[in-house]
C-alpha cells in the first residue's frame, strides 16, 4: 500500500479491510453456499423447481431495491453508520430463513438478504475509494473481487460438505451468526470518511439529504453518457457469469444428472479464471492506465464469448462450454475493478450517490438479464444457455467503444 487518505493506524486499516472483505464474502456466500441444496429447499417447501433461478435472481434484485436511498443517506449520515445498519439487516434476514415454512417467505427473505449486497456496493465501495489513493483502491477492489469469488468457487463445495451434517436451515442460521461477528468487526475498525479531514487537507463534506435534490442529482447522472455507458457495461459484462451461477444447478444436476460434488467441481475453472484475471490486473496496474487495461481485457473476454457461440452452434459438450466461460472470465477479472473506477469518477457528485446508481444499474441488468435467460429456457438446454450468455455479454461492446473513445489512453493512470 502507498498511503491512506484518512489518518488511521495500520492495525485499523487491516481490521477494516478484513471486516469489509468478510462482509462481502458473506453476502455472496448466502447465495452460493445454499445452491447445492436449492432442489432440496423446493422439495421441502413443496415448490416448483423454477424457484431455483428465481430465488437467485431475487437476491440480485434485492441488491438494487435500496441502493438509490442507501447511497445518499450515507453521504449525510456517514458510511460507517449506514454500513452497520446494512450488516445488521443482513444478519437478521439470514437467521430468519431458519424458521420459514413457505417458498414465498423464503423468496422474500432472499430479497432482503440481497439488500446486503446493495450496502456493499453503495457504501463500502465508496468508503474504500475515500480511504485509499487510486492505485491502492483499484488493487483492493480487485482483491475484494477475488475474496468474493471464493464464494462461488468454494461455496458449493463447502455447502455439500456442511450439508452432510447440517440442514439448509442451519446453514442460514450459521450465516446470520457469522454476519453478527462481522458487524462487531466493522463497529471496532471501520473509520468514518464523511466529514473527516483527509491527509491531503481535503474534507469529504456531508451532503444533506433532500428528496428533491436527490432526484435532480440522479437525473443529472442519468444524462451523463460516460457514467451510463460504464454502468450498463458493468452489468452486461458480468451477465454471462451471473447466468451461469443461477442456472448451473439446473444444467448440471437436473439436465446432465451430475452429482452435487461434480456440480461444485465444475465451478472451479470458471471462478479460478476470474481470480487469475484479477491477479493479472494487479500486475499491470503499475504500468498501464485503466482504459488501456480494459482494452487489453477485451481480448480474452471476446474470444471466450465467441468460443461460447461456437459451442452452442456445434453442440459441444460441458467441457468446451466451461473452457469458453473460463477464457471469458479472465477478461472479466482483468476489467471489472478498472471499469468500476471509471464509472465512479465519471461524475463529480458524491461517491455514495454515484456508486448507488452504478450498482442499481449494473445489478438490475444482471438480475433482469438472468431472469430473461432462465425464462427462455437457458436452464433446460446447454446450447441455448451458451448462446444467450455469449450474446448478452457481447452487447457491452458498443458501450465500451463509446466510453473508451471519450477516455484518453493516459487520462486515468492507476499509479
């Protein structure tokens, strides 16, 4: 790390980063840990299997529901207080799943649990950008991405192991307990970044909340072409991966009749590839600007999606589809944190509000896009999934072309 912009000690910096990482990991683990048991959930609650992708997409949509309000409130009340509220809400929603008896209540709790993801995007990400300088902030964003990816990478495997001794209800109870421990960590270690004098003498002033002014600020952001292009591209670039997470239980365990352990093992190449992309990003940050990094990332990104189309047209098997997804995932890992930084600083408005709208747009694209792919049969045919996932990911290219044309190659260095 080069330096922090907020005057805090090394131990508090470490505790803050660990608590933030743990909270993000739990918000993803609440979905991925339970994925191997989702067919058992629908059976026990006497529900149709269509609720498997629906519950996952509701979780994503939950991440959108409050972001429009969370971001501006954190600009006024401070990041620390709002994130503590969000962590507490997430812990309660996870623990409450232990007692649910109806699929409708289960889906509602998934929506509430997904709101925890909204707090991560709208509050913790801006706090990270405000505590650290640009290069360290981008590195930490990539590191957080790696930690979050441990959930879909290890979550299904861990879920299968834990389900040997615990029920899915007890898994949710354990997640609620873990979230309460993270709340304590945030309470002790998270610094406040709003209304605090930074090391460079600047102050991130609190922005009073006003319904009228907030609406005007959102309208101004929506008219910002660079911000809108970056936010939409964030969602579209991640959509093939999100569709894979949501539909893999149906494709692998129901369609191909694989065992839960085999399902979990097939996740490893894809999410290992994203982590590899993030590690490449960390190495290239020293010598490359953010826009140049994104241009480089588009090579494996596009090659992987084109290969996925070829798999769909040729009727290739699971191995070829996963290999194509892995190549695409390297490009996604290389570009995601850099693109988020461009979106966040495409506007001079307060970062809580900017991050909230960027998260709302990107997560809405992922949630609605994933629901559409599931609705047209992406979970019933491997070739149809591959075609839909590839085409949806390639839709980001016109947006990125316009964004990068308006961003000079050396205008946003990460040094």
